[in-house]
C-alpha cells in the first residue's frame, strides 16, 4: 500500500488508514500528499462554531505541525475508516501528552470530503475531557 494516493484514484478506507498512519508517524510531507491544494481543516477546538478553520496547504500543514509540537507523542489509535462516495469517516482514540505536562485520551472522529482522489476537507471532532496528570 502506498502512503500517497494518485490524484486519479478513488479514496477508499485503505486510503484513510494510510492517512492515519502518516499522522501517527508525524509525517507532514506524506499527510499533505493526500490533500488538495485548496484543502480545508476544521480543528476540534476553537472559538467558532466549526472550531478553528485552516484553509490552503500551508495553513493546514502548519496546523498539523502545531499538533505534533504540542503533543510530541500524539497518536490516533483503534482506527476505523469508512468511505461512501465523496465522503468518509475515520474514528479513533487520540492519546498524547501535552508539552505543559498534562495527558489526554479521548475518542474522536474526522469527517472528510473528497475531490479528484484527494482529501479536500477534514473536520475533526473529539470528546472534551478534563486534563489528566501525565
């Protein structure tokens, strides 16, 4: 299985699993290879109703990189991935230790929209749990 889809290929559950694997490797180049030039990422947290929105490869890449810097051991485990046409879902359990010393373990999911064999939109949702000591 390749880590980066071809633009002409259809997105499958295996594609989303490979995308998740790239997150767990903290591989920014591989992650951005899955996404359209004008991609959009809605983070799980933020002041707006949709969380914090990042638009375009540079902004999305910077948002992903910030997660890896804030949670150096970030991991999305127990992945389950589904695709229905131009939409998909990944379910996971996020675990990580924040650089401030607290730890998180929470279920979450991503809702995706696809275009031309790539991820155009990624919307993240995660359970809001109290901070736990590391």
